[in-house]
C-alpha cells in the first residue's frame, strides 16, 4: 500500500552542556572546560522510491542525536548525529509549527527542517584578565521541535485519468514495462503506478468518481497526484453508456479540487474501441471533439491505434524538449 500522507513529530538534538574544569598542572592553573557539541539536525533526503514513506506507518516520532558535553583540556563535545529522513521525490513537507513549506523535487536533494541546538560554552570561554578562574558554563540549547506533514504529490510527465476500469493500467502496461494489476473491478488500482516511455514518466492515477473532490472513494488521495502532472491523458471507455457525461463529471471534480488542473494540456483517449462498432466509436469521438479537439480512439488489441498513442507521446516529448528551462 502506498503511504503518501503522514504527520510526524520531529525533534532536533539538544546541544551539549559546557563544563567547568580547571587544570591542576603546576604553574599553569586555569580554566579548561570545553564547549558542548552541537545537537544533530533533521534533514529530508529526496530519493526515487515511491514507497519511502512506508517507514512511517508505525514510526511517528523522529529525533536527532544530542550533542556531547564539553570535556577537560578545552575539548569540545561531539556533535549530535544528524537524522536523515528519506522521502520520495515529489514530497511537499509542511512545517505545521512555523507555517513553512518545502518541496523535494529531485533525487539527492537535502532539506533542513529542524536545526540542532547550539552547545553551551565551557568556563574556558569566560576567562579574562579580570576573572582568571571563572566557574561559569552554559547549558546547551534545545533543538527545534516541529510537527511535520509529509505529502507526496507525484511528479510525472503524463498522467492517465478517468473513471475506474476504463483501461488506464492496461494502456500503461502496453506502453511500458510496468506490471500494473488489471481487471474488471470498481477499484482495480488502489495506488498510482508509474512507467517510463523513453525519457517520459507515465503515471496511472487511480480511478476517480463523482464526489472525489469531497472525499468520496479515495477522494483527495488520488486528486493530489494530478497537480504536478504536466499533461493529462483522459481515458473514456467506448462501452460506457454515457461517455460524454463521464468526461464532464471528471472534469467537474478536477475543477472543484483545483481549477488550475483544467489548464493542463489534455488529450481524450477513447478506450476499448474494439468493443463497439466503428460507427459508434466515430460518434463518441465526434461528440467529445466538441469538448476538446485532441481526441482519438484506441484499443490495446490494435497495434495501429497503439501506434497513434505512441505518436502523440512523441509529439508531446518534442514539445517538452523545446520548453525553456525553469529558472
């Protein structure tokens, strides 16, 4: 099961205490208490693993190491161990305590979310010509403690959307080496599946239903994964009794959830064209073309129609290559 939304209690390490120490060497008496070490910080690390948040099904608290106390002979205590938290690329980290958000958008990216506390000064730090034997040392400071929500939003080039059981997983399998489960069930896909078509990431977004924007079905769990998809392939089944209504219903759910989703480039793919007569399929395509001119029918059993899908993907890929890089 894909875990894509968790809330954690995160604590950076406390700084070590400074200490009061004096040398007992003859003719060289004086303060030698060292400073405490810095507390460890908590850092997010982006990884190309969609399942990285599974760790937090049972783990709800994250703690970095405390700094070591200062030592004799002005030695500084050891710094606390940094805590690295692996999160999938595409994760949005919400610092609920301070109202800050962080995006993890590439593999290897590190994001500091909770800074470790400073170590306290030992008495050597407080020596002066007027106070040659200070008996003062500072305690270490606490590290930052926050509530952190980790929300995964897939980053994909092409997102397959539509009602359940319209052929999204089957198309993904036909185009890539993905092994998505397929079958005639109301909810076959219970988590997003990814495949790679040349250099493009294709995502099978689990089936949406009416009321998804209000949380029906699995609601927002599915819709959030569309937000970072660059292009939508909207699948409509040719054997549906109301294909145009199906299309309109899903578009309405997208608008309710986030109107910006309607601005994404979209292609309508009429699936299962082999299960209807060519005349009926042509009628559906004509009706849908009034909603969006980028529409055609296909069947995964028809190599020629799959070639059309691949041709469209190649066209989209060329468009991506001509886009100006984001700065």
